């Protein structure tokens, strides 16, 4: 019997024995009583032999049921009359008083067989009901612990197949038939005709069973409508009839309720996720609107001043305006790049499609950071080997640049930024260190949150915006981790560690003579 099922399918068959077996068993009990009675007549009068036949009737009724007991009673009457009542070996009765005794024996035998048979059937019915209730309770406990619709369909197929004693499969009406069949005990592939029947039941939400050459299809209907179509081996339907299987109707009702609960849970999770995405999208747009307007306003004001005043401005003033335009344009470019990266991540694009060199990505980010912030020295310590990981070179470079840009913002003027790449077991580690004020526990928790999630305001000393949130999501998509911590209480500053799983491509590791840039 499969694991996780009860024996209800077997117990439902116990109350009714096969007629031939029951009659044979009853005849055997009477024959044994006849032999025992023959032996007893050597020491007891024939009248005492009656009790032996009553025991045989009682045993036949208790073992094989009511009708077997009645058959044994009538058979015992004739056997006792033929072998033990004078004249023997004939059905004649010499003493008229024996007729009364035989009549009393027949009535007693019938009553004994009937009562014993009734008690046996009552016990079997009670046992069958107990097994059915145990099966329903077991199934209810199992389906109540999961909201996975696929797992519930597998449990339904297994339990119904065990209860009905036949091959069973369950079809999800929301998914293609070929990919949504849960079956037990063997895999089932519906034929073209069976798929047509199932589609018709799904489209019409039919409530009546439909027969095919191999299966009987029944809809599982809950308050929300059709939740599944279940197929049961038609041979069992013809032989015994599913409606006569104890507990099957209740089991199908439980299955419908469980599948409806799983569907509602899935719909609720989808609706919650959709609402959350919309909330984050609105908060994100609200957050970046100021970041977009600020550089645009600065650029527009500077260009307007240059166009209107022209040569009347001092060279130093024109240089300041041009520097402001350049700085704000670069800021706007970084913001647009962040938005594109966030959009790409939200779209679920593959970021593990290429082999990339972590050293090269860190060096490109360091060069970019030196050009943007020449007032902060950037020290790069490379690993000394070409470290290859699966990922996206552009996104990894942007991650390191965003972390370095945030380190610049958190550091005092002129403070150096350190970027180090190294092996660490089965990982490659990129560590960025600044000389800022450090982080509190709450700052660490909020540092990598995107605007509009739970971050009420940027962490003091960080650039804020999308950069750190993008870094966190990119590293997570590449299978890595991103951790920020204060260096120590004695040494000010923050250390951010990027850890990526190391996957070495054959022939990809080569030694380079590199040092501090």
C-alpha cells in the first residue's frame, strides 16, 4: 500500500464475502459438526449433538455473514435429521415427539445464525465506517498542511486511487492538460479523445460524470466553480460502481475544497504581489522625480545663463557653469543607467549568461570613479589571477561603481577609497572600504533598500537613490551576497563585501603581474 494512505479500500471489501466461498465455508462447518456429532454419539444421547450443530451455525454466521448462517441452519436441520434421528439415513421420523424437537432446533438454528450474521455485518459496517473516517481525517490533515495546488492534486490522486482501488488522475482546469496531470499509482497520459472530453467539461463546467472507453471523468466542483477533473478507471466503475465505495463522495468533496483553498491562496498571493509591485513602482517614480528634476533644472539654468549673458560673463563664472553642466549631466546619466538596470532586473532577464572577469570589472569601475571624483584617491588591489564567474560584466561594473560612489559620499574630502579583489575559498570577494562615519545596525538594515520600500529616508552619508538597491539585487541575481559593516569602533569607516560563487571555466585562470593602481 502506498505510503500516506489508509486501508479503507480493503476494509470496504470485508463485509461481503464471495457467495461461493461463504456457502463452501458453511458446508464445511456443518460437515465438521456432523463428524464431531458422530463421535459424540458413542458417549452421549443424540439429543446432545444438537448443540454441536448450533455451534457450527454460529461459526458460519460469524465468519461468513447472515446468509451463510441461514444456509448453515437449514443444512444442519436436514443433516441432523438424516444422520442422527431414528430411523437414520432417511428423512422419516419414527417418534412424533422428534418432529417437535426438530422444529425447535430449526427455529433455534435460524435465530442463532441470523443474530450472529447481523452482529457480524454490524461489526463490519462499524469497522468500515471507522476506516473511512480515518482515511478522511488522514487526507484532511495532509492537505491542510500545504497550499501547493500541485501537491494537493498528487495527494488527491493517491488517496482516491487507494480508496477506489483503481488508477486515478487529476487535471488542473487552469493549465494545459499535457502538463497538469497528477496520477496514481502509474503515470497517465490522456488520449486525444479523453483530452477532448476533459476540455469540454472544463469549458461547459459540467456537473455530471462522463464516460470514455478507459475512464470515468468526474468534475470536482467547489463554491468558486470547477476546480479539477478527476479520471477513474472505468473497469472499477463497471464492476463495483464508484457511488458504492464508502467515503468516496466525501473524499471528493474534501478534495474540491482543498483545491479551491489552494487556488484562492494562489490568487491572493498574486494579487498581493501585484499590489506591492504597483505600490513600489509608484513610490519609486515619486522618489526619482526629484532626482530627475534637480540635474535638469541645474543644466537648464546654466545653459540659459550662458546663452543670455554670453561673453559678458567672467571666464571663471563660465567655467563654473560648464562644470555644473558636466557634473549634473553625469549625474543624470548615472540615474538613467540605474533606472535601466532596475527595469532589466524587474523584467527577469538572465544575468548569468556570460563568463566575466571580476578583476576587469573592478578595474573599469575604479577608472570610472577616478574620472568622476578625482578629489578622492581610489586604490585598487587586484587578485593576481583572472577570476571568472557567471554574470553580466556591465552590471557587475555598475555595482562596484555604485558602491564606490556611495563610499565617496560617506567619506570626508580627500579621503581614499580602497577596492580589493581576492579569492576566498570557493568564492571571489570584492571589498570596498571608506573613511566615513560608519554605520549603525539600523543603517545597515536600511542601506540596500530601494526608495519606497520600507526606507523612510536615506541612510546618512549615503548617496541614496537606486544605486545601492540595484547593487543588492544584481549580486543576489548572480547568486552572491552583499554585506555592509562598520570597520571598528577605533577605526572609522564602512566596509562593504561583495561575495560571488567562484566557477572556474577550464583554462581560464592565468597569472597576472598586477599591483596597487
